C-alpha cells in the first residue's frame, strides 16, 4: 500500500497533507515516508530470516543522513562507491564493519580512508586496483579484506545505462579472468580473500537473470574452494526494480526465492545490496505550477521543479506518475509537465492528463531513488529541501540551499 494517498480529496504523505508541507517548507521539495522505508527493509529481512545474511543498503540511491540513520538503526549494512559516501554512513551512525566498498575508480585517498575505518570488504574491480590496495594496506600495516567483483556476462534486461553485468560494461572482472586474479590475490601479502561479488544492473523485474548470475558465481566459488581458496561470503548485489508506471515487480521474497534455492546447504554469509527497492516508492517530489501555457500543438504546465531537481526523465526518458495534490472536478487537458531550466530536454512528464490551475501542487511519484542524489545547481538553482514524514509529523531533514551558498566557494581575479 502506498504511503501517499488521498484523504478527503487531498493527497497526503502518511497522515500529513502535502499542502501543509508546501506551506511550511516551500517547493520544490522531496518528501519521504519513514514507514515505507522501514517496511521495505523489513521485507528483505523477513525473506532472509534464518540465514547468515547482511543487507547492505546501496547509498547511491539516496544518501540523506536521516535515511541512512533509519537503516543503520534497523541493522543495515551499506554499499558505498566513494569516500564521500563512507563519510556519510559514519556521520549517520552506520557501522563501518558492515560496509562494502564497490566502484571502478577508488582513489588512493579513498582506499586509505576505508582501511583506516575498518570496513567489511573492498569489492575489487580490476587487477590494477588489487595491486594498489595491496600496496596501501602494507603501508598501513593492515590486511585489506577483498572480494573480486565478477562480471558474469548476464543480460539483466534493463535500461542500457543501468546495466552492469555484460562483458561490454566497465564494471567488474570478466568471468573468464576472475579465477586467475584470485590466484594472484592469494600470493599478495596484504590482502585477505574474504568473498566474491557481482551486481548485474538496476531496475530488474525478472528474477531469472539474477538467478543465472548467482549460479555462475557459485560455480566459480566452488572452483576456488577446490583450489584452496575458500570464501567466507557471497555478495550477490541488488537491483530489484519497482513500479514506476505499469511494471509488475515481484515481491521481494519471490524475487529472492530462485537465488536462495541455489544456496541451500551452503555455509557462506550472504550479502545483498538493495537501493531503489528500499527507497524508490517511499518518496515523491512536490512541486507547484507556476504557469499554464496553451500552445497550438501542446499545452505546458510549467512547474518550479526541473531537470536539475529530478534528472531521471531527461537522462533515461523515465516515466514518473504525476498526481494533482488536490483532486479537482474541472476539465482535464493534456499537458507537458516542464520546468524553468533553459533546456528543451527539461521535462518531468509528457502528455499527462490533468485537471489543474496555476498555483496547484503536483506530486511526482516514485522519486525516492536517484532523485535528490542526482540533483544539481544547473542554472544556479538551489537544490530542494527534504522532509521525512512519520505518521502525523513532518521533519525537515535537509534545508533548502540559498543562492549565496552556490557561489560561496568561488572568487574573482584581477
């Protein structure tokens, strides 16, 4: 059940009417449901009950400190892809011993930061990275726990920009080369081979590709064990999709079932890295119509949110449902929902049937993942505020930027 529903004709976040949030905090703003965040995490936890498992929330999906703190308090680990994300996890109260560090371009400073912090594992994505990590760990007097991220060459059947498991993608080590790299890692004095990792993509709606990838990873894990390289954990990634328009994603337990069936009798710890599946439908972008512009070919609803606030439509041609906050009995018309940014690609929705007037509020749904984290200051636009709703209470968890902050680090020269 969605946490965003109409009550007496007014769209609410849990028990809070969205017009109240707009009045208190302005627009555009992101609004998240605490109950929705935690219920999705609990669905993962229930699906993995009785197993030695760690749910590592993918911080890149939404890195607001309040959201990270909610997951940390629920017992989550974290999947990070930068030193900045590690700093956020620590600031939010996350346990570094539950952090896995993925990403193809880890810098020297980021590696040193993670070694000093004592993270759970580095997901190594190339031979050069392995060599660098071994050297830095030696300089630090430590052994770096590693898993090699293996690219299983499985088609995830998703948007090409968020596919990560094909041989043409930049991520991971080719399946046919991974065994040799593990042998090389065994000979290095400052790395500790802890596990194996894979992640084939995002917004996955069919469990079959993930199950196929898991099967290939298990074959490789068994081959490594036979060669005297036993693994302590299997990191099988994330990527479970959500409903944006008319998709029918499986329940979390149903998605995981064919993967978990292959793990029967195994002793390794199991890691999953959900991101979008936890936060995507727990958030909306709240925006106000500034103008209605009726043209010869198209009508435009020009709102105060833009592509700098929510990049997904412009970047992926992604669909987000758009609802009027106040149900209106007036006549519907078809609108292009667009922002004020000086780009023809600045749109939030095409051809939407809406009964609206200038000044009305709109809710852009399914904006909890890859929304605020991908926002920018293009056109010198301050980024939006963020609010978490808990029952009848609304908490400001990120203040809106002001214009002066946008150039506070800049200077002029003579």
